[in-house]
C-alpha cells in the first residue's frame, strides 16, 4: 500500500512564492510507485487548500481563481492518519476529502520554516519530514544560531543584535555602538529571514541608516556583523539526522552585486524543463534548482578547504539537532583563508538537490531518504513516555465552584 504524503507549501511569509516553486518542483520527482502525493497549499492567511489546480505551477499566476476552484480543508486526527476535512462542511455532504500518512513541509521563512508549522504538525502526532520544532526555530534565528554554534567551537562572525524598540528609543547610540564595535564595511540583515530579503551592505553612516531601515521593515530584530573582505561564498548541503549525517558537494554562488540578491537566486526566463512522471498535473518549474543563479559546482576551492567546510557543515547540522536536508552557507576570506559559518537553511530552496546529484544522489532518491528519516524519528518517538497515570486530580477542590478560579487555595 502506498504512503500518502501531504506536501505543504506557501504560508504567511515573504518567501511564499519561492516555497510554491520548491514544492511543485519536488512533487514532480517523488516516486509515484511508493507514494500518493497530496499537494496542500497554505495561503498567506494560513488557510489550507487542496484540489486539482493546487499542484500546477501555472495556477499560481492567479491565486484568487485558484482558491475559488479549490477546496479549503482542516486537519483532523483519526487513528494513525490525519483526515483532510472540508471547511466549512455543508449539510449532507461527505466531509473527508482525503487523508495523509506523513507531512512533507516545503516551506521557507518565518511563520512556517521557523518551527511554527512543525509544532502544528507535531500536535497531530503525524510524522513530518525535516527538522523538528527546536532545530527549526534555532536555525531560523540567526543570532541564536550563532550563539549555539560559537559555544560548540564552530567559527562564526561576531555580531550585534538589536530590536526595533531599542533602535527607535536610542537611534544615535545604536549607530555609534555599531561603528565602534563592528566598524565599516558591515552587513545588516533581518534576524529571521532568508532568500537575501532585507539584507544590505553599509560602508558609511548614511548607508547604515538605510540598511537598518530596510532590515526593520521585515523583522523586529536585526543582526549587524562585519562584511568579510575578499569574500568567497561556499554552500554545502547535509542529509541525515542527529546520529548520522553526510555532506554534499560544495558550490560557489557567483553574484554580480555586493550581496547575492533575491532576483539572482530566483527570477529567470522560465525556460527550464518540466519534470516527468508528475501525477495530477504536478509539474516541475525546473530541474536545476535556482536555475538562474550563476554557480560553480564543485566550488573553486582546495581539497583541504572542501574537507573543512564539509566537516563543519555536518558538525553544525548535528549540533543543532537537524533532520532531513539542510543547506549550510559559509564565508571565506580568500586573502587569509579564514572560514566562517554564515547561516543554515533548514528547508533550502529546491531542497538543494543540485548539490547531491554531482555525488550520485538523484533527486527522487534524496526525497525518499528524507521521508525514511522522518519515519525513523516517528518510530523513535513511539518509545518515549509522554504521560503517566497519577492520582493528582483525586480530591482536588477549586474554590469558587464554576465561577472561576478566584479564591483558589493551593
């Protein structure tokens, strides 16, 4: 019997559209001899929709029409599966639209990738692919991630973190502290976003003001760190869990600007070919990942640097307790040879499959192994006791009767 996989994508995030691309691309490569694939679109209002059009990339040129022609659903736990129930349910109509055995979140950014969706799925006791709640949350918060990694001996750049309230209350003091502690040139970024959104470089005070204003437009906390001179960016993906993990090939993104932009990563001419074998109209938007991004695979680095980066990637992955596939981005100063871990993407764009193909792992195999890891985690969780019988409620009397807890005594 095939496993029913619910692929969830979209959500209330500035990376909403990128999630759609990543998910529909991945669905085209899931092995249909093993899995029945149920595309589940999450709107920017966090509503769930299913239907024939949900798995077609061309439907997302008009999302209002897509929603009108699709069925909104809610999830309801039923034994070892989760039913997708029509909402609102009409009288005398069949309520159950379908069900899923396992969830596969392919989402990017805040409110979805940061542990929010993972916690929602965990409440249903349903297996889900990828990082758990804690590793998702830590991986999304760049400041928390840095502190955890630094405490475990993994090289990261020193930084300062500020809230919007701090900046509003004492703007000049913040600027002066940044100039004194960090110095120019520097990078300003939202603490919990990806896809290069809200990130900019400042080389003088006027640019710093602009950079902070831009970053605070997307988040209530921002990170400020030194801009690496003679920068070379190297990315590496990791597959596994807290017990065993392996690293992919390394890539070197090539940017035409100071910082790799959102447009360079994702916006292209739409000429990439579609995926074969897609069921229910699911088509891939391309087979080369972020196809318009110029990159060198393998990266132009020495064997020793490659080994160092791959080892650090696996160490960081395990340190954060990650699962499934993540992409870990590094920065290198080509003049000094120093290497720093920049950030982790717990659900990377295109699931970084283009980094696995060079070492012989096909996209369909990568997806299969991710699902197997999720099922392994579920089996391990079944051996943990989450409740126990006790008589703590026997004889308990709360003051005030049914009127509330006023006057309750311990």
